[in-house]
C-alpha cells in the first residue's frame, strides 16, 4: 500500500477488505470482513480527487484595544493519477504522477485569490534511487524547488514495508468492531502531515456496516480524531474535533471515498488570558477524498 495526499492524500491507496459470509447448518452466521492484504504491483493505477475547506470567523477582544477580526477561508483542490511503474515485494520503487487541476482559493480581509500549483497539468516521475527519493519531469529532467516542495505531499512511501497494510487485523472482523492498531497507524502514516505543527490525536476507526454492491461489497467505517495545530510561541491554539467515514470496496482493494469534518475551537494562550484577552466566533474544516473512477 502506498500513501495518500498532503496530510492525508496517501490514504487513498491503502488495501481494503473483502466480505466473507459463513454459514452453519441451517443457521447463517453474522457477516464478517476479512482483510485481504494485496501488495502494490507494476501497472496499478489510482486516481485521487481531494478537496479541503477551512473557514474561520473569530473576534479577538482585549482591554484597551479595538476588537481584531480573524476572518478567512481556504479551499484546496488536488486531482492526480498515479501509475506504479516498478515495485518489489510490495515496496514501491518507481511511479508516474499525472496531475490535473491543483490550486488553492483563499479569501482574506474580503480579498479572493487563487494560487495555481506549478504541478497543474504536468506529469512527473518519482522513484527510490540509491537510498533517496528522486523526482523528475516526464522526460527525466530535474524539476524546480517549487515543484519539488509542492509534490512532496502526493508522493507515496518508497522502498519501505507498508505499515498501514500490516496494521489491518489478520482475523475477520464484525460490524461494531474497533480497529485500534489500524487507527493509530492510519493517523501517523496517512493523516499526519510532515508539518510538525499539526497532530492527530485519539484517532478511532470502527466498522459500521457492510453494503452489497455489484462490483463487490463495500465496508463503511466510522472515523473520529482530533486535529490540533501546535505553535509553541503562538498567541492562539486551535483544535478540530473531527468525524468522518471511510467507504472501502473489498474486491480490488479500493478506497471509494473518505470524508472528515469538524468545528474549530480557538483559545488564546495563558499569557493573553492573564491580561483579559478573549476570543469568540466559529470555524470549521472539511475534507472530501474520492476516486472518481470508482463511484
């Protein structure tokens, strides 16, 4: 299995369960999910479309000062197709990333702005070469630092065993079962950004239901977590208690859809609270990841 996007884009590529129905004589047993651990192979193709939205509308108040408004919104769109070019024993060696649209829309102080990624409409080759990740354009030529920095979040994990795949339970699971080990590894490997200022805490995953589908039964998993923005010397702390779902088709090991959303909770630091500074308002963040070829 290979990684999702940004802080979570690599999640689109993890291996999913297939449904197993067992019966005793005359009495059907409860349906179960058996995770079939399929390794990445040359020729695998995954399509990812990701939308992330964040809105903040807060008012900072303090004695002897005019209220300060904190109002902003941010929408990020990422669409790409990843083709595995080489893999050994499930460990990725080389991939091709073909980007469609990739941009960020922001509104600050009432002024809208769109920043188009340098990756939009371009194709890149990435692989594990002599112990390090090498990324080039489609012709094998070096890319700019700006492109390299932007593509980092979309790169899978090269040359290493898949921790997320290994975290799936080997035994069948039933509706209502929690996947504690998987939840921990999923947060670390798929949700967690390389940005040290963001953490996902107390992540939990549970099987909600098994849905029949002509292409193969689909498992619906609930997910809860808390996203925390950490800034050691910053004036504000921000947390998002998040809830969402994972829709996974067993056959083909495909993540069909991943959604997650939650409200923002903002607090001033102890030094500001001590002098009477307060913050009021609301905010939210939403994430929607889907494989458009599978829905």
